[in-house]
């Protein structure tokens, strides 16, 4: 990907992550090309990368749009994220350094600043980036890539299904997780990150509704 295409990609991804570009928003190649001062070919490259990450839907006969994941897509994404992040913190606990402590603490300070300022969109984005930062420190490039993608997907899912709420709870969970990593307690860190992602999921996804149609109701009583 060229530098100019990468710039368009990064700007679009950040806008989607902050819910500034909402699910279903059209992303015309021509308009984006004019805005970023690049060709439609380069815009197409940026959109293809976002599509591969599940953030954009690209059709053959229509403009690309910000993706609108289904409830099933959402549940699958969170299942994968929980599995990946347990492995991330296990590895990070083994490779803990004072430098990493400082990096994560500085990031949490930025999260706290955004939360206290009432900047919800920035707070959500920084909260997501905390998990990507953790994955980067594992030294496993493939794991980092998968976490980067699934965190993007679940952040978009929050925009679709979630309800805006203060980030104090997530912030406190990040602080607790770093404390466990600082102690080198991998088991506690795995349990904490699993519970944390579970909390994020419960805030993001609506509870499954009981069926109200005749067939759906009777299906429960058919053996």
C-alpha cells in the first residue's frame, strides 16, 4: 500500500473506530479521492483493506459503505477476541519490563484524560487501542494482526449495538489488568481480560429476545 493510500486508510479507520462515520455510511470512491487528493485506484486499495478487516462492505454495483455487522457476526467476533486476548496477556506477563509498564501506564493516563473530559468517542477509541498495544508487545506479529482486526470489528459492533456509557468501568478494568501483569500473574491476567471482554460484549450486544411468532414459540415445546 502506497503512503497516500495508507493515509486514506488510517483516516477512514480512525473515523469508523470513533463512530464519526456511522454504520451504513456510503463511501464513494470519487468523493474520497477528491478529499484525500489521490486517485480512485488508491482509494479502492484503502477500502479493500478496510473490507478485509470487516469494517467496510464493498459491493460490485454500489458504493462501499461502513459495515453493519449482524448479531451473529458480533457474537463470533467476541468469541474470537476473548480467545486471542487470553493468549496475549499470558505472553505479556512472561515478557514484562519496566519500559512496557511505562508505556501502558501512559496510555491509561490518556484514556483517563479523555474520559474525564467527557470525550466519549476518543475514550472508546483509546480503550480499544489499549488492547492493540498489548498485542504489539507480545512480539508475535501474526497475533498482533489478528487482534488488530478483531478489535476493529468489535469496536464497530459497539457502534451498531452498544449504548453510550461512561468508560470508568473499562478504565478500572485496564488498571487492574496491568497490576496483574506487573505481578507476573498470568492466570489472574487471563481471568481478568476474559471477564473484561465479557463485560464489553454484554454492553455491546442486546439480549436475545424470546420468539413471538407461532412457529418460534412452539419450537421450544417440540421434542
